[in-house]
């Protein structure tokens, strides 16, 4: 009876363990502190991951920012260049160098290196002109004649001139001659005096177009053959 009275007793502390019925289980919280520590570690881990991601995003943003360029005038006055991230314009020297390389790769062919030279020449063209150039080479039978005669062609440029420079294209004129020889000892040689009207398309500088221009049109006039 004393046990039942203890269970229904109100407003008093729980009965001591000595007064509990025999065989009743007693529960004690053993892992509570460890679970709290685990929760704290997970919170710290997620916080660290978040901070790391934000740091990487900020680092990538900083790396993409254009460099700070400071110009110093002749008088010694320094000023920050606000347009440092803009690509530099194509200079006349770059245009002439580009044209010299293009003429060599596209017209100065020989029977042993024509394949590699033409690949380089086509990489200097716009996609639209690549199709036209391929059709022109096939129509004139340039490669077939080159291989049949074992030809070697040396290009000598006498004049490179920029006729017009606009915001989108550059019109150029190239004059020179091609000395045509052969690897065959009994083959005849010849000379071609030419004039090329070339239109260059301005494009963003990149690994594929480091000069900032690509050939968009090409027309040849022959004066001596």
C-alpha cells in the first residue's frame, strides 16, 4: 500500500530508488555529452566548408579582375589607366607581320611541307573564307600540280600597305613575286609577279587569333607569269 501511495503522491519529489518496485528498469543518460559534441563538430564542419567556398569564389573573382596599370608621363606624373582590361589595338607592324606569315603559308608552298603550311594558313582565316580558300585550291589544282612537279615556291614581298583601317576590318595590299622552282633537276623554273588585295577581319585576341585579325577575303592579280 505504501508503494501505491508513493506513486499517487502529488507535489513531492519522486520516490527514491529504494522505494521503487522490484524489477522496474532505471534509465541513465550516458551518451548525451558525446552526441552534443558531435553536433557541435558538424556545425563547425559546415561553417568551415562554407567559409572555404566563399574564399574560393572571392579568389576567382579577384583573379579575373584586370591588373592595375599605372602610366607615368614624361613629367613624372603617375595616373591609373582605367582601360587596362581592354585589348590593345592591332598595330601596323603586327598587320605586316601577319600578312608576311600568311603569304608564306598560303602561297609559298613546296611539295614536302605544303600540308603543314596550309593548315597554318587556314588557322589564320575566318570560317567563311576557309570554305572559299579550299574551293579555290581545288579549282586551280594547286596541290596536285605541286606534287606532280615536285615544286618549291619562294615568296618575296616588295610592298605591304594598309589602305583602310576601320572598326571592323582592315583593307591591305601586298605586292611581290613568287620564284617557282622544283626538286627535280630537269624541271623548268619560273616567276610570278602578283598583287594581293586582302581584307582582314578584326576579332578578339585569343590563343587561336593572337594577332587580333583573320583573313576574310583574298584576291590575286597576276602581272607576269
